[in-house]
C-alpha cells in the first residue's frame, strides 16, 4: 500500500517570490523540500533544478537496476540509500552546470530534505537547514541534523535552541547544493511503523513554529494531511511569514 501525503508551499508574507520547490510522488515514494538561495530569481532556479534532477534520477532507477550511475555506490548503504544519495549528487552537478551556463546564476544554491520510501523502509537525507521530523504516536523527533552555523553553536553548547531561533545569523547554512565537488550527503536509513508521520519542511516553518507546536497542530489535523499542512503554513504566517514556507506530511500505511 502506498503512503498518503499532504503538501503545501506558500510564499509567506514578506518575500516577492517563492524560492522553495517540492516533490511529492507516491508512485516513486519520493518526497522532498528544496529551499533555494541566490539573487534575482536564481533561488527558484536552484531549488527547481535540484528537485527535478532528483525526481528524474529516482524515476530512472525505479525499475532499472542495470543503469550506469554517474557516481560510485557507497557500500555501507542499501540500494535505496544509494539511489537517494546519488540522486542528490546528480542534482548538485546539475546546479553546477546551470551556473556554468549563465552568469546571472552564479552563487545560487539550494538546501533540501528528502525521503525515499519503499514499503516500511525510509531513507532520509538533508543538506543545509531543511528538516525531516518523525511524528510517532504524537512524539515529534527531528531526525535530520541542521547544517547551519546556529545549529553548530547549539551542538557546542554555546547557544540555546531558543536563542538560535532569533539569532541574526540563523539563516547561515554550512552545507548546500552549490555545485561544488566537495558535497557531503548524509543518509539515514530507518524502518517505519504503521501510522508514523514524516514531516519535511523548510526553515520558513521550523524557524517560527516550535517542534511542540508542530506536534500539536499535526495532532489536531491527522485525518486530513493537506489541512494539517495548511495549519502549519498558517501558523508561520501568523508570526509574520518572513520567509517562504513549505511542508509535506507523509503517513506510513
Ligand atoms: Ca528559507
């Protein structure tokens, strides 16, 4: 049985463009949120190019195990984990090619979080400060590690999570798909239980709405995941909506 999902992306209240992109494809088992950065419309280009490239690679490898991959497999990961990891490396290369082909796009980049599902197995990845959360029996757990300056300060015990949320450098990421060849991709493999929810979101949500509030909002809309995403977006906008906001909720059958 396929997972069910809800998804919503919103420009917010302050930004002229929505530079977030997302993919929610139950047939492929692929869900991702990408948060683009760059001047003019470059952020939109980066997040869309990365999202499309990941979906294309996951689609091409959905049935075809003989396809030649452009990057080596990591023997410590499963087939599913390798598919997501290489898809992200391919996306990073696409970002590089787009930058090389257009001076206006120099400096563009995107962060992302992604889930690839196969039955009750999930592989999860993030680059930068897009997050994935597991919501199991109403308990909300962030399963990705933010690659951001404030998160590193929190891990070092130099900032509290509350102080990080209002810190002027809170948007500074330490990892992104910027087309450089040194990209490191973290892959987490985990079994899911029936009824588990996964939430993917950009920092326009988690920067304004706490994990506890996210849990409460989702718990009060569990029957309709689109409405749950709407409630999350509305909550960020009620706090000023300074950034683009994207949320995808996936329920394991
Ligand atoms: Ca953002």
